[in-house]
């Protein structure tokens, strides 16, 4: 009986270790791929909220082209998901082009900040004009989706800056550790090389 209990406890402990390992791997994956996940969210979520603010029958390529043709800064919301998509494309292109040193203190953080702050200013400038318009012809659901669209765009812009800053700090720490390792290894290599020559 004692042997069976011991086997069961080992199985439970093994299961707990496996679950802990999987959770740790998932968290590290989310942390290291945060820029990519945020870009995907920034591309899909605002467009989904914009689609939800329209009636399902009006969501088509023709209706989207009519939104662009009849664009008015005070009424139209089609520019909000478009800005999110453009912002995401620019940020992911810069992220893919940058290596460790450039991610640590280079164009990635700077361009991400410029794109995010520019879109923040645009959305903050647009929001009062959109919501100043009388909402008698809009339902509460549509109004809620419009508010969610603006809030989501603002939060994602701030999220891009936060993730870019965190990524640059992580890469800076990696470079610092690498530099310390090189400085620690180089003198020992020089000593061993000189002893071999002698």
C-alpha cells in the first residue's frame, strides 16, 4: 500500500512539474512575442469593432469603398482601423529589420513612439468631434461600439510604446550580459594563449 501511495504522489508531483513548465513556457513565449501579438491585435480588434458598429448587411467591399468615398472627419470612423493597420505594418516592418543593438537603442523604439504618439494625437483630436454629433439616429449598441473603438485604438497605441520600451530594455540587458561575458573570457583566453606560446 505504501508503495502504491508513493507512486501516486510521484505521478502527481510529475504532473504539477509538467503544468508549471508549460505555464512558464507560455509566459515566456507571450513575453518574447509581445510585439507580434500586439500587432496582430492592433490589426484585428479595431476593424472588428468598426464592423460591429455597422449593420451586418452593410459590411461589404462596396460599403467600405462608399465609406472612403463619403469620408467626413466629423462622422466617419473608417480611418480609425486604417490608422491601426498602417501603424501595425510600420512597427512590425521596423521590428523585423532590427537586430539586437537596434532593438536596444535604435529605430524600433523611436519609430514605434512616433507612430503611436501621432495616432494618439489624431484619435484624441477626432473623438470630441465625432461624439459632439447628435446621436438621435444611432442606437446605444452602435454608440457603445464607437466608444470601444476609440478607447481600443488609444490603449493599443500606448501598448505599442510600452512593449517597445520593454523590448529595448530586455535587449539592452542581453547586450550588457554579453559584454560582461566577453570581458571575462577575453583575459583568460589571452593568458592561456600566452602560456601555450611559452
